[in-house]
C-alpha cells in the first residue's frame, strides 16, 4: 500500500504501517468477539432444544 510521497523508509511510511497493524488488530478483535457470540448462540440453542427423554432413548440398551 503506497501513497503519494510515501516511499519505503520515508516519513509517512512507518506511520502507515503502524496504522495498518492497528486496523488489523481491531479487525481481529471484532472477529473474535463475533465468533464468541456465535458460539454462545449455538450453545444456548442446544440447551433450549435439549430433550432428556430423547438422550435417554439414544443411550439406553435395547
């Protein structure tokens, strides 16, 4: 990613690299948060749909 006047090692180059790193960290954090929310939703859905009789029938010997 290069902008007018920015060359590798130039005055704005390191700042832009830092900005990109900060943006990547922000994106990673938001992705982690979203993943946790999805995992919590899936777990909550499994708990709501849980039927002890169905589990007992699946695990009982014939």
